[in-house]
C-alpha cells in the first residue's frame, strides 16, 4: 500500500490509570507501521503522548509502565502537599517524568505534539505546544484537588480534561486530515466497582463514600457532555474506545497495567482496517 500523503493525527484522551490503554494502541500502530504525523493529548493522554513524541518506542513505554505500576513504586511518587492546593505537590511525579523528558522542548521534537490544559484564572482551554514538554505535561495532569496547579505567569494551569478531554478538534486544527481519537474516559461501571470495593475495605469505610459516588458520577456526566460536543464539532474521525474491565477505574487501575494495555491493543486491532484504509487511501469519513 502507498501512503496517500494525508496527515494522520492521534488524539489521546484523559482517564487516569485507564490511560495505560493508550500504550496498547501505540503498540499496534507502531507494529503495523501506521504513520503518525501529529499527536495531541489531554492529561494521561498527554503524558503517554509526550513519551512517544520524545522518541520512546511503545515497547519501551510499556516496559516502564509495567515497572512503575507496582504498588511500591507508585507509593514512592506520593508527596503530600502543605499548604494544600492539592493533596499532592507533584514534585516527585515531575522528577520521575524528568528522567524521560528532561529539558526537551516542543520545538526539538521530530513529531508535532501538543498538550491540553485549562487555565483556572481565565477559565479557558490552553493548548501547550511551545517551551518545556515536561512543564506542559505536569500542567495537563494536575487533577484539581489531587495535584497542585501549575503557575505559568498569570495562568493557573490544571488538568485539560475539564474542558477538552478528547482533543480531536485540536488535532484537526493542527492540520490532521484523518484523526484517530482514543477515548479511555471513566464509565459508570468502573465508578460503581470502585465504590463497591471501597465499601468492602475496613479502612475505607470511614470515608464519605456516598459523597464520593455523587461527585464521581457528576464528573462522569460532565466528561460525557464535553466529549459529545467535541465529537460533534470536530467532524468525522476514527474512534477507538478500549473495552476496559470494570475493576480498572481512573484511580485504582494502575495495578492492572497488563489488562489495560491489552484492552488498548485489542481495540486498535479491531479498528486497524478502517485506520489503514483512511491513512493509505486518504478517505476522511
């Protein structure tokens, strides 16, 4: 088959631990030689995308994810925040990511890449595609209440999923003729399973679980609405939605890395005929 000359853009959504499925998608695209001409990511999608854009292979990202997602390794990334603009300062996470991203800037990448964040001061989406890749990723993963926001001049940057969790529109704006959107957003089943697991845990029973359930379901509703609007505004795109097991929520799915990566692989394999048709023949709908 001959490449049609169209630009193929990959948009990776936010979704916490469920974003490990992005690695499986990248593995399949890499193995099949599908050309990725530009990449856009929100939150964990931005994190995985940054590693790939900086030159790591999908296999290398997978190996590191399987190493990191052991409980002892994850605990080592926790740094409590005082004063508490978030439960975690995020300095250990930034230090860890710095081992891979270093001082790399967007301008130095061979693959065009952008990360989505939200500025709490202006209450607007921010597309980060200049300067430090590490700083951009740290801003995009700053889940409000979990990680402290990132100050950037007058901006206070947090997780881009608040306004654009599936950045297919940004990929289109960046010049992609064909867009693949990988959506790993939390679903109702995973939220229900998480709360059920907490209710059966003796220590977790003291937590306000009913309040947590209401908050998580409300957040899910908002993300669904945001994603629906993004899909309508962006026009035709190739959708990949990995079938993620219910026990893999955005919060507790890290210890199920193999299952999540496998779910991404299976979904990408299923979408491969459509991807190859559009990437090589230039069809857009």
